[in-house]
């Protein structure tokens, strides 16, 4: 279950299109938490992109 973020982000390779890059960020960071207890990278606070 916790690998769905990285697998989804892999579907959106680096692109010149901003919307594709936004989709990749959303897919990768949508389970990160402000307190750092999220996944997949345990990002916290301002380290989480606004799209996440």
C-alpha cells in the first residue's frame, strides 16, 4: 500500500510541461504529514511542496 506514491510518481517522468510535473509532485507527496510521520519520505513542515 505505501508504495503507491512512488509507483504513481514514476508514471510522470520529468517533463517540460508544468502540469505533468505538478502531477508527479502530488502523486509522490500526498501522504506526507506536517509532523514528519507521513510517507514515503517522512517530509515535514515546509519541506512538503504545496501541491502535496
